[in-house]
C-alpha cells in the first residue's frame, strides 16, 4: 500500500510540474509578444514622423514651383526664405583646385541671400559674368586654403564680395554653402 500511495504521490507531482512549466512558457510568450508589439509600434510611429517631414518638404517645393519662384534653365533660381528674405540658388560649380599633391576637385553649390528682391533680376542679367568670376576665384584655391572652417568662412566672404561687384541696385547679404565636396 505504501507503494501505491508513493506511486500516487509521484503521479501527483508529475501532474503538478507541467502547469508550472506551462505558466512560465505562457508568461515568456506574452512578454515576447508585448516586446514585439512595442517595437513594431515604435517603428511605425517613427516611420510616420519621417514621412510627415518628407510630405511637408515636398509640398514646399511644389508650392514654390507653382508660385513661379523656382526658375528653370541654366541660371539657378530664386526661392523665398522665412522672414521675407530672398535666396538665389546658383547652379553647382565643379572646379580643379590648385594642389601639387595631385588633381583635386571641388564641387560647390552656393545660395545667395539677397538684401532685396530687386537684386535677383540683376543677378539673372549678369549670371554669366558672376559665374565666370566665381569659377576663377574657386579654381585659384588649394585644399589647404579651404580645408579648414576659417578657410570656408573666408571663401564665403570672398564670394559675397565678388558677386557684389556686379550689383548696383542691391547687394548680397551672405552666401550659404549647400553642397561642399572636395575629392
């Protein structure tokens, strides 16, 4: 009889053990589903935020084109910036730098902040002369001249001075580098 009771006790223990294992597995499964759900929710939240930014950026470009502020052709164009300032976009420059260490190239895109909208028509009328003057300026630089932050600031000031030589009615306030690649 003791063997029968011993058997029943062992069987009871065997039956009692699986619910503990099942509850642990169930708990681990629930935690895994919650973690995956939070991860997926975070991913879709961040993705929707980035698509909202892209949508607003694309709408701004479309609005500028509809308003006639973006100009086609080889002369760059004008765009209105916040606060009533006018930004004139020059086409990119690609020039050879003056370096003894081999051939180095500079690709530079410059946007000009104009003091008044009337300067835009002056720049359009003299784009060829302005681009020529800037190409001569840029190709006279070496990597050591423009490789530092100070060198870039100095070149920005020189670009503003060169462009302002061609303007009589208005002036350029500053130049912004939107692309600056040295290879």
